[in-house]
C-alpha cells in the first residue's frame, strides 16, 4: 500500500490563533515541531499497520512548514507550492489518503475554520452541500478511486468528516471552544492517538471504483466586489449579490477552477478594507 498524508496545520493540537500558523512568526516556529511530530506519528502508525510506502504532502499556506529532520520513519515529503493538485498532490498514485491537521469549513463553527482563504470567503458549497477543504479534497480523491481512511483535527472537523468519509478513523486532538480557543490534548496524547489510529486505518486502504461526474461549486464572499472580480474566469457566474457558481465535468477541473477563484479574489482585496 502507498498512502498519502495531506498535512494541514490548523488542526494540530495547541494551534488556536493565526500567529500559530502564519509562516515566519514566533507562534508558527513554536508549533512546527508539534505539527511535524503528529505527522511523524501518522507515518509510524501507517508503517506499523502494513503500509509499504508513505508520502506526506505539506498542505498548509506556503506548504513549507514541516521539519523533515524530525522524521524517524521512512517517508517522502512533498514540499512547496504551485502543485497540480495542491493540498492532495500525490493522490493519483496512492491507495489511500489521510487528512491530518484539518479544520472545519468557512462559515462553520471550528478552530480557525475557513476554506482555502483564511477569511473573506463566508461559505463554499459542493453540489449543494456546505464544503470544507476536507469535503472538496475527498471528492478529488474519489475521482481517482482513493479513499479517505483517517482524519485528524478538532472535534468539529471530525463531525464534518462523518459526512464525506463516514468509515474513516477520526482523531480529535482538541475540542473547539470558539474560533480562537480550544481545549487541547497534550502533544504526547495526540501522538499516541494518531499513531494508533493510523495503524488501524491501513485496513481501510485500497483503491475503489473511480467516481467521475460533473460537480457544481458555489462560493460566497464577504464583499460584492470580490464576486464581481472572479467572474473574469470563463464559466464563473454570479448567482447572488456576493455569491458565484460554476459547474464542470470533473472534480479535477472544478478544484482547479476553485483555486483560480480564490487566487483572483485574494488579489482583489485591499489590506485594510478587504
């Protein structure tokens, strides 16, 4: 089995505020080892469960957050930005995927909840269902026949995962109190739980029948001018004052269009007024 770990940072234990995950800051530097240790625990668990090969895709912000020197088990780390499949680069060649350090979606309750952009987006819907990054990425994985076998993050993340990967092992390393507060498990507890969960999750790995079908994504912003800005993309149309939508034949095309929407929206924001 070749298993991919898509590693985001907001869902790691101890992470509760923007400074914890913004590259270059003291909070980020403090949390990088804890984040890396959780990933290392998943790598160890997957190997102990029978995985032949483990690949980790650094999926947070600059996608250069993990500390490879801390890894103790065989693993390939995909580091850096501008990847074809972004957060789940490497899924094409995987037999299963783990979503580690994930979080709830934009507009929902959860620690640092968002979908791709840290703010500005107030909601994303995939085929009419409110979508987190987990739901979007799971749909991409399904198109390649790859199941999600484990999800870690706060308790709201695990609740969300029940909707798109009901059989996956769920490990809550903290409980949401507010967007910027959580009751966090200790790093040692998180490492043990993730290691054990990953070893169990390997039993769920194995290619499935690929699910290739059209998908519609709608994105709602907190300002009208952002909805107007992204309609420069062919096929992206207004479907409300602050909402746009588009439909494409495959999830691969849809997620790439979604990335273009978020990139243009981000460029259209002013520092103070949004």
